[in-house]
C-alpha cells in the first residue's frame, strides 16, 4: 500500500512547479528519470492517477501480464549479484510497475543507466510513483530513460546507443515479459502483438497448423539477444520453461551467441497463482559457448538437477540419460503419421447410443455407413490393445485435396447432413481449410486406411503405445492429438508394438521429451526412434520374456524366433 503521507508529498512537488521543464528537472534530481512528463496532459493525468489510486486492473492478467512480486525481484537480483556480475546498464523491455528496477537500484552499485519500455499507461504511472517513493528512502544516482512504447516496434534512442558504446561489456537485460502466445493475443484483439514475421522459419502447412505460434516472451527474448549480442552481457528473464527449451533448441538456427545458459526453477503457483512450469532464464550473450542449459532451483542455484540441449548435433531433454541410449537415436524405418484433423467434432464425430447415431449436438443422425470409420481419441490410447469403440468419424476424403462433390451422388443422405451443418464446417477458423474442397479434412492418405496401427497420444506424460485392430472390418482413424505407425501385416505391427513398449525404448524417449510441453510426444521425436537398432540390441528371449510378462495379458499371440527374424529382414 502507498501511504497517504507520501502521496501528499508528491502532490506538493507537482503544485510547486508550474513549468514542465522545471518540474522534470526537479524530478530528475530525485528519481534519475530523464523525462518524467512529456506534456502538460501527462501531469494532469498523473494527478488524477494518484487521486484515484487503486489496485492494478485484473484485465492485464488476461494478457499473460503477471507483475513480479518485490521479494522475487530481490531474490533474482541478489542471485545475479552473487554470481559476480556487476552491470553498468540495465535494459527492461517490458518494465511493468518497475519492481525489477527498484530491486536493481538496491543490488547493483556499479549501475549507471537503466532503459525501460512499457506500453500500458497504468503501469507507467505505478512505475514512476514507485520511483518517487524510492527516492524518499534512498539517493538514486542512476540515469533512467523511460519510453511508453510497444517493444515490438520500438527503436532504441540515439542517446542510449551512445551510452552503450561507453559500457559495451556490462549490459543486463532483465525482466518478466508476458506469458502468452501470439495466437492468444490475436484472439484477444490486442494491439501488443509482433508483426507476422515467422521468426522460426516454419514452412507451409506446419505454420498454418500451429508451429508458427509462439510465446510472446520467446519473441521478446530472442529479439533482445539478437539486438545486443554484438555487445557482451547477461540476460535474466522470467518465463515458462517451454520458452527456455525453444530458445536453446533454436539457438543454432537463429545464430544466438550464448553461453553459461541456466534455467532456475521457480514456483509459479506460489509467485503468480498460475499453473505453469516457469523459471528464470539466464545466459551470457556476445560469445558462443556450450549449447546446453543447466537446470537448478532458484533457491539452490549451485545444485543442478539435469542438463538439456545439444549433444553431437542431437537435441535431448536429459543429456546424461541420452548418453546411455544415444545409439537408438537416428531415423525411424517407418513413417509416423498424425491423426485426422477436422476441427468440427460436433458434426464430424458420431457416437453410438441405443442403436442410434448421435452427433455432438445430440441430434440423431441417419446417414450411409460407407464413409463412417471407427474413431479413436487420445483418451482411448491408455489401453494397450484396442479392438472397439462407440465413436465414428465422417471421412470425406481418402487423400489430401480430393474433391468431395462425388459424395452428393453416391451418399446423398450424408451429403445432405453435411450441407445442413455447413455453418460449422464452412466457418472453421484454421487457414488450412481455405481454398480447399468443401468439407475437407487433413491427416488423410492411403496410410490412414491401413488395417493395423501402433499409436500413441501426443499429450500424456507416460509413453503408452497401443496396438489398434480393424473395428467391424474397417480401419480405425485417430484424431490429430495422436501419432501412429501403419501396417498391412499384423506380424509387423505386433513386433513393433512390443519393441516400442519396452523399458529402454521408453527410457530413450524420456531423454528426448519435455514433459512440461503441451504435447511432449511429436512426430519429430518419434521419428528419431531406430526401431531395428532397438531390436538388434536384444535377444529373442528378452523380447519374448518382456511380452509374456507385460503384454500377453492384453493380447495372446503365438510367435517364434523365426517370426522375429523375418520381421527384422
């Protein structure tokens, strides 16, 4: 809380100076701010702000904008100070209410200059008010340059660029950028969104189906490193751990000159009351070094728990564990496919109920059965063997971009059903459906119609591979949260299923996946499993014993060593 006595002092300062230049000079002497007010309107607005002072608006949290508590900024600055780093310049690209700046003033005695950017007007006034309060408690001998601006379009001032030339090796980029994705900000119609530059170079349909989406914090951190890495210094930013993973993964492609990279874990639930895995990302910039990141608790920074990053041109989530299983890393001999994407579950997915078919709108549906296929979701893949489901998917195409008009003549009841629900199908938001045949789907091809599949959910933490049989003489389809291998031959599917479920396959995967990711298991990860290398590393007896002990209870199947050798060749 800000005391009334302090606010009265501020009012007197404002009342005693009618000239804005004189007032700014007086406030500069107190706070170090080079320009407290830019116009007389600013002065009146600030007066109104302190008169009607109230807690910060909750709406900012909808933008992933969590103001950092003072005890946490103190802990972070104390940690940086303990490492021996003594910055002369601090840059805070999204300074919010300024708690990092206040802590920095207490912990970095060599500090000469602070450069702050903040778009939110409410935060600006809180920040400046905090600076004034701090100036009554301690002398501020640091120049502070503040800009009310959008970090995505901001140009650093000539004055600041001249300061940088004086202190090119003692720069600290500090802060807590918004914890929200570009897509989420767009949905909220926020103006504070970066231009639609594809910073990761994602191509084609991958960009349209989600790979082009990125965290705003990730964008800001990358932009800051790229802008300042011709100098030397340190970056220390609070963010989700998934952001840190992405930065380390992309640092080679983006030519980020980083070394001594650390992820110092915090309790986001306690600090911000949100359910997310988060950490302080720290790294030295300006010189290339190792391409891995050390994970430690912020409370115990000298007690690392593991390392992740690049090793022998391969990216791993646990480098120590990866070393044990790296001989399994390579290129899968089979192609992993993602399930069907349709984005209209209420219309396209039907459920059997009392000998009727119901859609997601709870309407009874009477259509031809020919284009209805058994349909599985991630939740179904908890079972090791799948032989039935009460769900069906309307499959309008057998291959990508196949024309759908023929459905009208061959299956008129189904076509009329699709037409009657066209408002759901024609208005699907994803750009991938634009300029495609009407009622198109994705994740479809000859592979989707193969009888046997070995599938995994992309979402679950523990890797469970399910053997999927044809259901009612039709191949089962999977939704786009699932990945699968496909087979004409049952024996090939059977042995692949056993090998993927073996303990050291799962150990290998645990050295690759990041369990805090929304989708830990992806096609890129699964394509690294060299299934035949796994098979060659064990004896037939080992495979058979594993099957008998762990899987035979779900599926009894007679096989012998000759069958296994035939599978390998």
